C-alpha cells in the first residue's frame, strides 16, 4: 500500500520504496491542485469578483480580446487560484517526504518550522491582497492617465495579481529561513543584527524583483519583510536563551 504518512527516521526503504513514496506524494499534491482548481472554476464568477476588487473605482471590468480568451482566461485564473489554495497541502507533502532525513532531535526543530510555512504563506497572500494590491493598482493605472485611455486586459491583470500574491506569500517565509539558518548553526542572532543593512539591501532587491515596479508598492512590500526579519532575530535569540537556561538547569540537577 502506498504511504501517505511521514515514515520514521529509523525505517530503511529501498530505492524502489523511495520512488513509490515520491510518486504517491506527487499524485496527492497534483490531485489537491486539480480539486481546488476545479472548485475555483465551478465558482469562477465569485473568484473573478474577488480578484477584481483591488481595481480602483472608475476602472471598468477587465476586457478580453478574441473568441477564446474569455474561456482560456477563466480557466487559467482558476488554475492560478487553485494552486494558491492547494499550496499548504503541497508543502505538507514535500515536508513529509524529506522528514525521514532528520534525526528525532532535528525533527523537533523542523516540525514547528514546517508548520509555520503554510501559515506565513497565507498571511503573506492576505496581506498582499488587502494592503499591497489596492495602492499598487491605483498608482499604476493612474500614472500618466491623461495621456492614455486606460483599459485593463483580463489575462494580464489576473496574472499580475496572482504572481504578486504568490511572491508575497513566498516572501513571508523570511522567518523560516532565518530560524533555519540559526538552528543549523550557520549564523547567530548577533551576526544577523550586525549585518542588518545587508539584509535590508537583499530584501529591497527581492521586493524589486516582484511583479510590481512602482515605488509605493516597493515600500509596502519591504516594510513587512523587514519587520519579519527583525522578529525572527528576536525569536531566534529567545529560543537560544531558553535552551541555554534549560541546559544549565539540567546540568545543575545532574551535578
């Protein structure tokens, strides 16, 4: 029977077993994307209504060109949002596949971090939708509008919205990366504080690589990432102090 649960660290699988487990998890991930995409297509009118809300007032609904574009755009948009919704399941399958590589001690560290991944992703997507997209679309569509007849093409707009939310969801993984680096001993909270300006530079570059290109959106994207970076340093330092205290207490009791 195919495995759907994480295997234990002590279990030994053959190459065929590993490939079988990988196939099972890939099938589950693809099935989750297919189901959520089908649901989004079934409720495509509501999905499109939600996606159109960030558009500024006075801007008509996105337009399409050609006979097939309304259908293909609706289908593509449903697939985009199906992936967004199914991503927590996909991330869990990835986590469950790599989990056996961790020792029991490492698993205590990896499990909380893995559980934070989908949560932070959802927070990033929600933040992007309510905070980033409205001013971004307003700025971009009103820029030099006196010289253009502004109309929004559905295919381009929906791709822009989805990619921006996806990028922000991934950008909100900054605490995971920082905590993982600290827990693996690659860096320390002190070094992270000392190199804060380089981290801000990297965050600025990452924000600039997102689909939005205007300065207003760039700032809105950078602010939460910088805050998350600072919070992750505080959290890493707090965890380190707690573990050090626990170790000292255990040593004192053992002595």
